[in-house]
């Protein structure tokens, strides 16, 4: 049976596309480069803030990333203020988390979003105490899909990878769960197409939160 669930954040628990697009475009305006569309931002997220800014700069014409240091510093400042801008949980997520807590599951969040903002978003949207561990990208810890952080969280819970369900919305999450030896569910409501999710080879693709709960019950 599963004893823990560890979640990705953006595109999995929370719809953060508006906050990311807004923060990126405020950054581009500040340094005088063209803005990107929300669909471009959707494609660029998933590998951390630095990669997001790199891809945005290239899309905005700075192919050599000559403005990266300036843009990244601006983005960090802007996103720190705007990381909860129009952020909301996806339908059914609060209810699903409540049922998981009632079943006694340990709950964790592992995001490639910078740690400070990841913690702020989770606690602002879901409240403190819902998750037993919240972690974003930290210096010195490799970002997903490296399994170091997700294995560390499971270890903190005292739970083996075989007893841990990893849930995300991207090919990065699929690779993370696979590298960690954890059953992995990818959700269809996030930032990637179904073709991308299928190619990642998850245990299943969930179209609803009920599907996730069903898989947990079937494992009991």
C-alpha cells in the first residue's frame, strides 16, 4: 500500500500559469524586450526558473543570453512579489488532499520553483499543516528529474520508494518518479499535452482527482 504521496506543484496542484506569465512579462518589460504568450510560457516551465528565463530570452530575441543576469535578477524580485498572482488549486485538489490526510498518508511537495516561492504558494493556497514537507529548488540540491530530493523527502517520512506515489504533470515528473523507483501518476490538467505524458511512461494518466484516489484505494 502507499503510505506517502509526493506532488509536483505548478500544473499539478495549482494553476500557476497566469502568475508565471505575468512575472516573466513584467521582467521582459523592465529590460525592454518583447513579451511572450501564455502558451510559450506553458512550454517553457518545468525545469526551474533559470531555464524559464533562458527560454524566454531566446524567444524574445536574445539568442546569446547576453541579458540573462539582468533578467534573472529582475525575475527573482518580481516573482517573489507575484508568485501567488491569480493562483488557484485545480478542481478537486483540496478535497483529494483532505481524503488523503484522513487515510493517514504523508503528503509532500517537490517543485523546481525556487524554494521560498514554493513554500509561500503552498501555504497561501492550501494553508499550513496540510503538507508534511514542502520543498522547492535549493542551492546544492540537483533539480528534478534527478531523484535526490524526492528520495530525501520519502526518507524523511521513513517510507520506502515502493510505498510512495509520485504525482506530476510533465515529462520531467515522469523521469523523476522513474529514477526514484516510485509509481508515478501524471495528470492531464497541467502544462503538457497527452502525447508528452504518454511518452513519459507513467503508471497512468489521471484526468480527475477521483482517478488518483481510486489508484490509492486499489493498492490497499
